C-alpha cells in the first residue's frame, strides 16, 4: 500500500522521514507528511474511514495500532471536531468506561 497515492514508499511510524513518533493522546492523530495523518485511536480511525478518507497504511507498533490516512482534501481536522461532537463518540467513550469497570472488578475477585 502506498502512503500518499504515490507508488514506491510505505510510511512506517517513526521512520527516518518523520523522526521519532510522538503521539498527542489528546487528539488521537498527528500529521506526518504531505497529506498523511497517523491515527492512534481506533474509534476515530473508524469514523474517518466511514466518512471516506482513504486508508494509506495500517500496522501494529508493539501493542498500539496505527492507521495512516491519505487526506488530500484536508478534511481530518473538521472530521475530528465532528467526531467529538457526535453521539457515536459518546457511545465509544461509554464502552471504554464500562470496560474499565468490568476489568477493575475482575481483578478484585
């Protein structure tokens, strides 16, 4: 898979072209080059995919999944705001909260 529609180069998080990867956990994504965006939040990545932003690459980096999108129309920032204000985002947040409750209860027993 190509990272930006151009053949020949597949982007790898933290490679020589971008330097060490620093994740802004507040946003869940970061711009890594010409129209490429790495997304670390699977819920957010699913939303971008649902909205038609093309996936350029997907990979595991240790325990973390990184999905790289190609964003030629610069839609990511506005879609991220839409996601934060959506009911789907609230639902995903509740699922994470319930998982924390379940897993913390399971450890106590």
